[in-house]
């Protein structure tokens, strides 16, 4: 999915470069702007939808990290696992059973992956908004 977005963004950049070159004089600049701006708006809409979807997925996953506490009792070492996370200023530690540790570690890894994807989509959205605003300022057609 991320690779497809990179390909789409590369195509958009290529179209933006094409827009600024003076080739293809049979098509007026306004017509090119409508096509390009339409594609940019579609990509922007898709990025917003993906970002909303990722935010929803992240909100359902646990946050924080797993920490292990070891206790010694009669020459034996016992391990206890806790999920640590913040709620405002407080650090909260919740006990996690040994059976659920692997499951929670997988969910935490998924959350981290989704948060990275969210950052890339936020950058793409900012870039697309910048391109669309620049087109408006130049007055090259009806972009919005």
C-alpha cells in the first residue's frame, strides 16, 4: 500500500513538472490545470481517507511498551510483565499475563508501523496542499 502511494506521488510530481514545461502547446494551460488539479484533489482526498482509517486503527491498539520485572524468591527468579503508558502526566503500569505478552507485543509493533504510515501521509497531505495553494495563487485556472 505504501509503495503504491509512493508511485502515485511520483506520478503527481511528474505531472506537476509537465505542467510547468512549455511542451504540448495544443492544450491550454487552464485545461492542463483542471486535469492536474483534479488528480491532485483526488490524491488529497484519498490521503485524508487513509489517514482517517489509520487513526481509527491506531486508537483501537494499545499504546506504550512492555516492561519486565524480575523478582527473586527462594533462589528462583520470577518474571512479571507490565504494559506501561501515559495518560496525561501519569505513567500507568498494568499487569499483563504471560499468555498475552506476545499478542500485545504484536499489537504494539502494528501501532508503531501505523504511526509511521500516518506521518508519511501527513507529509503527503502537506505537500499536496502546498501544490494546490500555489496553483491558486498563480491564478492558473480553477483549482479549488
